[in-house]
């Protein structure tokens, strides 16, 4: 069995917000990617941004400095 790893997940209210965030994150070289929302979490969109826990400070800074529309952030989620 594969060992689970922890990630930070950013959930969105719409696919438009998820794709807009992903584009801005790529431009800023955050290193994460869009994935389907895990079944254990609920969100209306169905897409979330997965980021490495080690990049948490960079992610927080990025989200504070840009007008990012998101539903919530889930820290240390095991995938």
C-alpha cells in the first residue's frame, strides 16, 4: 500500500474560480495543481488546488496579495 502524504487544499465555489486560480498560481510558480475534490470534503465546484505543505507560507502570501475567490483552505489533508 502506498503511504499517504499530507497536502494543503484550496476549495472553490465554481470551476471558473478554480481555473483562474490555477492560471495565476502557474504564473507565480507555486508548484501545485488542480485535482478533483476528495469525497471526504464537500464543495460545490468539484475542483480544488493541491499544494505541498512545505509551500504553505508561499501559498498564504500568494492568496493575501491577490484577489483570489475561494471557498476554504484545508490544511494537512491526507491523500
